[in-house]
C-alpha cells in the first residue's frame, strides 16, 4: 500500500498495490499492519475501521468522502469516472450526521465547476 500525506496534518491518501495480468486484477484494499506502520504506531494503537465504502462517480459529480475526525470532506470528479474506496471509523448514524455547504464562502474553495455538474 502506498501512503501519501497532504500539506495539512491528518488525512492520508491510501493507494493499494494493484496486481494485474490478462485475467484481470487483484488488490488488497486494506492492510491494518501497513496503516499502523505508516502512522508510526503499533497495530494495537492504530484506528480501527468498522465499515468499508466505495463510491463511483461520473465527471462533474461533487460527493462526500470520509477523512479524519474534525475534517470536512468532499470530492469533485474531474475525469470521466472515478472510484474512491474509503474507511469509516464508526457506523453511519443519521443522528450524528452533520452538514457543511460545499459553497460556503468562508471555506474559500475554488471548485472548478461546470454547467450541469451534479451535487450529492
């Protein structure tokens, strides 16, 4: 698993190793040991995830995804399609759900949106 960090502390981009041949491909979408190693903590101290999620979006779809507690999150698909696999540290609960409007001016995010884009 390749693990890349962002300029802000917390979120990580986890890219699984893909093993492909003429039959198709295999990938290990999650490895707790590799994750703990990337965080520099023993496996027993690494966050435990309770849910695996996958999202497939077409070009121009703005969608949410999970990042560490305390971070807002969103993804805008700029290519023809994109698949995002992500982990959740707890089970979804409507009573715990919160929202932040993607176009809130205080966020100062210059989303490269086009006419006809879809917001979910």
